[in-house]
């Protein structure tokens, strides 16, 4: 009996259903019977498939040609060390590792896509930052926004739910990023951006920060970009909490409650990964400390996370972020969140607080303005 000819939309639905039920053979047999080119199907899928929290995605490592080669090699090595076990795990998000070098004088650097850690590592080693390829002027603006747009338009690797991890040493020139923000949000792509404290070039010091924060991503500043943790977000990549409080001086503010909406069968709680950033520019002398309290009323327990100048978390070389905390949260019930802050002046300070876990069935976290 001749197989039914399906429309592209029906084929996409069939393949999505197959992945959801783990019944991979169902769609594979269909492609065999109908002589379907799976590579062509993947191109269509990238453009037409619905973007779901369970969609598999890409981890793109993007680094400026101005970053020290040793820092880039170290980050790629760390990704390689953890990649394969997570790429092959059925309940982890990322299926493809991509890399791209930007801020090179010839522009239009290729984005490379790999499905293994060693392949990714070798690709980065073959494209390490090279001073001979730098922009001729230290004042030239970064082309990172063009690279982001290029990734969104690719038909090689899935875009939905992807994370773009950026090491930057230049700012882009001023431009209207409203359309780019809409495209990123439509595909639930987030930017995890780390900017050198001595970044040069460009006329717009705000757009890269805003795109990162408004995609529920993250943006921090560091004197040494080695402090940017490239692997934790790769391993624990499902966001369930994102707030961006604005504070000034010394005080306390109540934050939205945190909820990891999963059943806690053993009432033991789980560790979650927390990201904190305390200023929207390189660290200055006004920052003293922040303290986050997570209170569970049922067991009358408070988790306390402290990021304070002068402690092991914040010594030279200075940075604006804390990526070393793994508080415990009870599943299925709200945790009351409080922020205590201490800055020495009355200037408004923009903070970011993010929490992630490894569950693969969490809904998309809503965006704030």
C-alpha cells in the first residue's frame, strides 16, 4: 500500500510527536518509505516547527578576537570535558555545540557546528584569537550583534531555546535592537554575556547588556574573563526564576517568590544553580554586599546567599557577578525571596538574579519589560 503523502506541517507534527513519545522509529520509517531527505527536513523544521520548552537546541560559544587566546582555549576545554555526557542525555537541552570568533577584520566569520565535545574543541583551537586579524582601530565597534542575527538565520542547527555564551572585549556601535530582541524572544534564545572591564570600541555600552537581561539571560563584567563560568549553564540549563531589581543605597526589598513546580516525593529538596550580578557596568567602589534570603514557611528554614566585597567570592581581579552558589529549594511550594543590599551611594543599581535546574519539562519563564 502506498504511504500517505504528508504536508510539511504534518511531517513536523509527526516528528515532534515521535520525539515526545521517544518513538524514534516511527518517523524514521516514514522518511525511508517516502525517500525523504532528513537534512532538508531539518532545514524546514528550523523555520516551521513550534518552539517548545522541550525542543532540543544549540549552545553557541561566541568570543571576540580581542580576548586572550588562553582564556578562549580554557573555556573550550571546560566545555569539551563535560559536553558528551550532556549532549547524549535525553533530558538535556543541548544537541549541538557551535562556536564563532567575532570582531575580525575580514568580517563574516563562519559559525561552526559540532555534535561532539572533541569536534567542538578542535574547531575552537583552529580559530583562536589572532592579533593579526583584529580591527585596525581600537575604537571600532564590535560586530557581535551581526553574529547573533546570523545564528538566528541559520538552517543547520536548531535555534529554539538556544543559549549564546559571549566573551566580549568591545562594545557594539549604537543601533536599534528592538527587532533583534523580538526575534530572540520569539525563539526563546538567551544571551549569557561576559564583558571585559577594560572593553574598548563602540559607542553603545547598553545594548548588549539590555539584550542579555531582556532575554532572561545574564550580563556580567570582569577584569579577567577566566572568571566567566562557561560550563554550569551548559549542564543546568532550565531557567525557573529571573528577576532584575533596581535598588539604591542600603535597604531591603521583597522579591517575587520562587517556585520550582515539580512534586517533591521525598521532601528533601534539590540543589539549584544561582547567578547574581550586582552592577550594570564594571565594578566600582560603591558596591559592598548583597544578601538573598530564601524562606520556606513549611519547614521554617531560610537559605542565605551572600556576595560581599573582600570575601573569597570577590577579590582581585574584580568582577560584578557571583556564579558559585547552589542553594537548596523545596519542590512544589513557593520560597519567599528577600534581597538585602548595601551600596555606599544613592545611585540606582541594576541587579540580576537567575536560578536554573536540570528538569526538562519546565515552562518558559515569562519575560519582563
